[in-house]
C-alpha cells in the first residue's frame, strides 16, 4: 500500500490518497491506512487527466501553415504527411506521449488516419511507444477513402481502399483491443472526417465496431467550411449526415463539434454522444468556440483533447483545462463554468467519452490508481486560496508525481520511463518538412 499523505483534494480539504497494486483503496480526509507514506504536502491530488483527441504523428510537422484555415492547413500538409514512416511515427509518438505524461495525462487517445503504403504498421509503432513510456493508451484505427478525384479534400495518394481499411480495422481490434478491467490498451475505429471518408465507410465502420463491441470516433462540425462542404456533397448539415449514417450514440465520441445548432446540442444530450473539446487547436485555426456548457447541460459528456500538435504546436493537456474555462466564459460570461467543472471535463467527462468512467477519472476506492500530484507551493501558485483555482486558472503547475495504474512514471516532474532529451533529439532529426 502506498499512501500519498497531506495533499490537497479537489474539495479544497487536506487529506490522502492510498492505493495498492493498480487500485485506489481510499481517498479523503479520514485517517489514512497503514502503508508506505509519501509526503504529498504542498501538492493537489487529482485523477490523471484523460486526453480524448490527438494525432501523435503531427509532432513531426509543427510550425507549418501558421495562418491557415483548417482546409488550407490540411491541403498544405497532406503531401508532407504522405511521407511518414515508422521511424518518424516512433519519434513523434514518443515525444507526444512524453509531453502528455509530463502534463498530468495518464490515459491518451490517438486518432491515426494516415497509412502510406510500405510505411509499416504505424499503429503498432505508436502502441510500442505507449508501452515503453507507461501511459494508458486508446489508439483509434483511423482511415480516409474519399480522395480528391471522388470529391474529397485529401489527395488520392493518402487515401486507402475501403475493403483494405475494414480488414485493417478488424485485425487491429483482434490484435490489440483489451476489454478487461484495468486494461492498458483499447482500440476504437475512426474514419477521419466527413470530407475525407465515403458514406459507405462511415456505415460499415459503425456496423463493424458495434459487432465487435468497440467505440467510434471521428472529427465533426469543426469549421464553417466543413458545413458548406457537407451541404454541397450530402445535401445536409454535418450532424444530420452523422445521424443519417448511424453515428449518434453513447458508443461514439466526436472531436470539436464547434458548429452545432440548438437542436443538435439536444440530440447529443439525448443520445449521450461524447465530444472531445480541443480549445487550443480551435483557436489556432480560428475555427470558433464549441458550445461546451450547453452540451454538458444537455447531458453529453465533453472531454478535452490537445488535438494533433501541428494545429497547436504543443500537446500538453493540463493547459487545456484553462483554455476550456476561458473559452466557455468568453462565450457565456464569468459564471458559465467553475474551475471544478473545468477539471471534470479533463477527468470524469473524458473517461465517459471513452466509455471508461467505471474505472477512470475519479479518486474513489476501486478506481484505477491513475493519480497526479500537482506542485502548488512554488512561485506561481503559493498562496492561491483554492487549490483547484491554482491548477485551472493559474499557470500550468508542475506535475510532480504521476502514477498510471499505481506505477510511478513521473517523479519531481521528470519522466522515469524514458530519456526526454534523447526523445527531443530524435524528434528534431525526424521532423518532416514540405518537399
Ligand atoms: Zn483532429
């Protein structure tokens, strides 16, 4: 038994979190159980953050197309992404996952949808990186089958054949998906977006996922241009299209959802469809502000995502708590959301998006011991009245200790499972630039 003692809790009180093996045994203000005591005074303990949307490979293509809209940015970057291979994927995935762990993220989803021929098994590469670093991982087997010659946005060189995609999705599920409690690896299926995927692939992926009991993920309603594209290609709004292909439901979570009308917000709530809110990426691309508070009020889970680092130039999740709160208040005023509600987006709501809230996103007996101790006694945070305000409204604190399933992977803000300087050198050597 390990006892993190003397830490602040999200209630604002001082207490402890105790765990044995990969499970939390007790948490609260009562007497801590006997065990190996770790002095956690000066820290706030929270559940590990859950990242609901990412494209790890994009770590190798940051700093490009800086003033572009989403579609301009994609069209500029697709040809560069077509050149990724296993070495680039490995470097990018290790960098992206290290950055997540160091910012208090213990469960990471990734949406990988670029599979150049002869590039090797890029999904396997990122799964190996996650195992090496010790993060709980939820990769999505992404796909694109609607190339430019068929009316899609991506060049034909980066799309795959539909039958090959479905076979690859089926094989990835067989090989990697672990539905058992405490799993370190689960798989979802994730056709990329309405403008890069055929209607048939959307329908068939949904049928395959439901037959196999895995979840569905895609991009949705990110920009005004996407809305126009769907009107032209499908004769309907993006969410109408999504509903038409059977993609609203409690086994689905969707990235962005910036441009929703009131009826669509209600449908998300009624169907318990999840949303991965990516405020920094939305701001970088000037996409707009997602209706996070109305979605939560309607009953939809709204988790947070860093999105691919090529549309934010960073991939640390704790900062998104602050960005989400600031955006919600810009949209709805200072009372729109509290610091604790913003923390919930990054923890329990994220766990709900991944269908994993029975074990993740909370510090309760029986939950997985995915725990972060945030340092709040430093220059930036000492003396802030409320520890949750210090975490969410203040500067991003040091994630002093990070535990994943009871295993310590960060101590003193340093990654214990890999050499960060080596990861940075490798990434710089592997970065992809436009041809
Ligand atoms: Zn994305």
